[in-house]
C-alpha cells in the first residue's frame, strides 16, 4: 500500500500554498456579501497582495487542524495515483488496439501478418536482457507467424554508461537492415561494450562504416531513443527487460515456458 510522505506534503504545499490563502481570502470576501458587513475597495485586492493578518489566520487554522491538512494531502496523492493509473491503462489499451502507432520505425521480428504484437523495452548493458535474449530468440523463431516482437530502447543511463552508445550503434545498424544481427552480437559480447566492439561488429556484418558512424552520431539516433524513452516514462517503467503483450505488462528474463504461457493467454483474450 502506498502511503503519503513528507515529500508528498512538501510537494502539495509548494503547489497549493498561495492558492490556499487566496481561496480562503476569496471565501471570506464572498461570505461577507451574504452577511451584514462592508468591504472597502482595498479589502478586495487579495489577488495582488495578501493581507498579513489573513495569512496569519490561515496559518493558525492549519496549526489547529493538522489532521485536516494531512487528509487533504492523502486525498491529493490518491487522486494523483488514480490519474496516473488511468493514463497508464489508457496507453496499454492503445498499444493493444493500435500497435502500429507505437511501432513506427522500430525494429520488428516476425511476420507482418501476425495478429499479436509484443513490445520489448531493453538495455544492451542489462545482464538480465542479455540472459533472456537467447530464450526470446528461441521463442520468436518458433512463433514468428503468430506474434511480432518490437524492440524499444530503454537505456538505463544512471547505472549503464554504455547503454545509450550501444543503443545508437544498434540503431545505425538498423538503418542498413542489420538490427537483429547487431543486437544479438551486442548481447553476446556484453562484457566488451565500447567503441572497439561497435566498429568490430559493424565490420563483421559488412556495414558501410562511414554511414554507420554518421548515423549513430546523428540527432536522429538520439531522437529515436528519446521517443522510446517517452513511452517507457508514460508506462512508469523502472527496469529491463519489460514487455507489453496484448495490454499486459510484465518484466524479467522469462523462461521459454513463461513466454509460451503469455502467448497462450494473449491468444485466448
């Protein structure tokens, strides 16, 4: 269960503190119109200047009713969580019903006629992604007529310094039709990620090195990665590998049996 924290409270007040004072001020002003009192023109200028006496009164109200403030913070946080979950579910539903709008120019493994699409968010420096790559290939070789695999870049740059450079290199290989070969070579040599390896793999795949280097250092490469990262952010992903299949999100280096079970479940829904 998620609980509120002092960080949440500070965030709540940072957004609503001045508005809270203004709202109470407006409330007091509005209340006066329904009571026997008189307001001067200066008294109505709360929008441009907050009366120190009013601010002191509001502070006192808060001190006298801390449980009310905490309840407000809890309610605010709960609304935020619910809104985020709704947005996330809406995105998952769209990835199920309109996968092509998310595939775009991403590398795809499998038949174009396959009815199901599975998105993989992966990092070339992630040991779990490398561990699962061979299993995933085995699964796709067997079911490529039933399901398409779409690779999405999700470099965890805070812990993997070679995540983005390797992603850019694979993107450049994709521009010459060699993404999947390059992809498997990166995972097979994960302990050697770096400039020497990127060039070595490109040469072994007979890529045009001039174009390869130009593409991986281009703004287009970073833009493509950023677009995948934005989807990952909207899905609130925190680790790799993570998969989205038929509106369901799951993660980890799954076994072949696990992938088989996920496929069967998706086909039945």
